[in-house]
C-alpha cells in the first residue's frame, strides 16, 4: 500500500468511527427518558451505576467502534452495512418506543410477564413454554408486528447504538473461514427482524442464506426488510429441532439468541447445529458477555435480569458458552473474543 492510499484509509477509518460514535450518542440520548417513565410505576427502579463500570464501558465501546471501522476500511465487510435511515421514520419509531415504555414499565413493576393480546395469543399454539412470555416485559413478547418493528431500535437504545457493531464481530472470523469462496450455505438461527441477516447478505453476496426464527411476525418483518436480496430463504421453526438434513450447511451462526434459552435448550440447539453442519464447517455465535469475561462490566450482567424479564439470563452468565460449545463438538478448539458487552465464540466441526 502506497502512502496516499494509507492516508485515505486512515481518514476513512476515522470518518466511519466518528459516524458510529455520533450514532451511539444519538441512541444514548433517546434512551434518557426511559428511566423517568419507569419511576412513574417503580420509585426504586434505577440502580446507581459504579464509576468503574462507566469508565470501562466507554473504553470498551470505543474499542468496538474503532475495530468495526477498521474492518470496513480493510474490506472485511462492505461500507454498505452502515445504513442511514430517514429521520422522520426514525423519529416516529422513537415516539412508539417511548409510548410503549409506559406499558413495559407497568408490566415490570407488577411482574406481569405472560400477557398477550388476542392476536398474539393465537400465535402461541405449539410454541415451546420457554418462549411464551414477554421477554424484556415488551408488549406481546416476540409475537406482534409492532414488537418486530421497534425491537432492534429498543436494543440499540439499551446498548447506545452499538448493537450492529457487536453483531458484525462475527463477520471477521466467518470471512477468514471462507477465504474468498463464493458458493456456500449459511444457516442463521434466531434471525429476528433480519439485522444480522442483512450483514451476511451484503458481506457474502454469493452465499445461499437460510434464516430461521420462531416468531412469525418477526420473520415476516425480516422478509419485508430484506426483500431486495434474492439469496435469502426464510424458515419458521425451532433451532433445537431443525427440519434440515445432516451436513446441509457450511456454516451455522446465531446472534443474541442463547441468553434467552434454558441451559438444556442451549445444548440441544448447538447439537442440532453440529448435526446440520458439514464436516469441517463453521459454527459461530455472538451473545452477551458472561461473568468475569470483563470483570469491570459484571455490574451490568447482574443488573440486567433485575431490570428486564430475562428468566434464563442468570444461568446463562454462569455457564460459559465456549465450554458448552466444546463439550457438544467434542473438541477443545473454540475461539473467543470480547466486544464491548458481547462475546464471539467460534469453532470448526471435526472432519
């Protein structure tokens, strides 16, 4: 690389970092009214944030955004993963989230976590018991079109606009695994409204992607969001009981799924992933940090299930995902990296 190209790259990296930092500040400011809405229903709803956590949190957030900017400028994934939404559409969604926060706070204060509208109740059907709840106390849990519309934005408010960068931390090891290959099959478990699915499609345009989720409304929203892509198939189903043949995929991935599952289901889902993965294939996940991954951030891990209905989270943070993955795959070769409040765990299936 000549000097001019090097300078251009550094400028581009700084601009992307500046954009991401500004975006982070925007979502942080949008989240400011939420604690005040909570206090209407629960006067003791807000815990004091330790200074050690504040300092380490900002340090790790900056590292994440810098790393993400570097990955883009180095071409690991395209700059098109950074999408700018129309301001009016963005603001309308913020208003919906603030409005819904009153209902969320009410349910939270009264420990009501299995309330569903008539429309959402019709979707409960044969869904597993662990799924029939208002995760995060959100209205209709994962079973309404409104929830599917606002959820990713709600998460970005919680993580100060860093969620996409945390999701994208899985793209680098995935890119390294495929090493420029174009014709391969990726299975994504728990695709939600398609945020990470979009990153997969943009980074690997030659891949055939199958996106699976348990929620019909979220899967419908994902199809709407990703209608411009012709290399994505959508499938309604459970990750722990897949309808695919053995060794059908070259890679199986998931993002922010495992912390919302009981321990046994986590193991079953990884076992199913191994079954449908070809020999030598790639398994990777991004999810919440676990206890002592970054000890200064333990405060947030302990507070999270107190502030949101996350019934399996306490168990999740005490059982390292890399250990479970290695036990299921029967090899001790898992690789782990930390990215702000998330961790990435990858492994290859033995040939």
